[in-house]
């Protein structure tokens, strides 16, 4: 076995096969850095509101830089990272529909908002020295690649961070559903949902000081207790495909890295 490419920290190894008679052989990509990490490939779901920081709307550059730094710590350890981000800090289709706007039109506007957030996060990550790709479910060739599963896989194998924008590309589906769908498609180990609370509670911890936090809870128990983890479509899709969801506080420095290291942070929802 001979190492051929050391330009990136991902190793490409040459192998011989009786099925290939030419001198050029295919390459197997093997990431040696993340072998000790609990999660090798993650789908990080961030809400658009999280980018507001202390603002009432829009994007807070300081919060964006903080998130980029947290992601960089994990990326440096070889974890393959895909990201889905919401657009609620700019526009939310449901809110537009409640004001009399056509729901489909509003949802498409919300998809564009997620692309704006994706571009902002892409810029922040690249400022920290990371390679990224933005893929969108709606074609926008001037600013992003169209979503293609095989291409996304290849980017991840090469150590690039892939940001998925424009949700699923269809109205009536949330970015939570888009996150789970993309997570299933790229064979992510887990959906990491970064929020402003540190897990799932039996009641709203911001309203009830006696609320009890779950370290682990099954999909069935979430439904029985009526807990709000994700929208029903996203939650059911995750349950059917046995893809665990981990809810944690993204605003606490070091949490993302600790989770990928295997520490018990947040709440794990599994079968």
C-alpha cells in the first residue's frame, strides 16, 4: 500500500484489483484523524434565530465567528461536518402565511433566507481557514452548487465542510426535515441540533425552574410525553431510519467538541 496524496490530512491509498488492468487504479479515501472520535460524520442543525445573537433580527457577526470557531475545533480532529441552517432570523414562511401571504410563496422566500445564512456561515468558516461548499436544493449556480448526494459525499471525504441551503427545495417542509433528510442521505452518524437550551426537558425550563432534563430518551417516550424536539415529519423520518438526534446548547463554548469526543452533553433521542 502506498500513500499518494498528502496535500490534505485525508489519506488516499492506492489499491490493486484484478478488475482494473490499467496502470491507473481507483483510490480509497480513508480519514485517519477521526478514528478516536465517537461521531465520524455529523449533520449539524442550526436555527436561523441563533445567528441573531442579542439582536432582534438579522445576523450577528460576533455570534457567527463564535460558531465558526466551535466548528473549527471539531473539524481539526477530522470529523466530517455537514450543516443545515434555518432562516427564521430573516423570514419565516409560516409567519408570512399567518399575515395573509400565500404559504407556498412564503416558504420559497424562507428558503432564500436559509441560503443567505448559509453564505454568511460559509464566509465565517473560510475566514477561519476551513474549506467549504454550499449546496442548495434550488439551483443558484452563481453562488452555490446544486445539491448532489455523491458530490456532497466526496466533499466530506476530502475534509470540506458542506452547508446545505434552501431546505428540501419544497414548500411545507421545515429545515428540521431537511436536516434529517440530508443526514440520512449522507449517512451521518447523528443529527446534532444546536439550540439555546442544554437538552430536552419535561417542561419548558425557561418557564419552569423545576423542569427535569433527560440525558437519554426514546423516540416513543418523546411522543408519549408530548415533548417538542423537532417537527413531526422530521422526527418520524429520523425514527424510521434509526438516526439518533442529540439536542444541546450550541452557545456554550466547547460543547460541540465534547460531544464528538464522546462526553455526555445534552439529550440523546434514540430508538
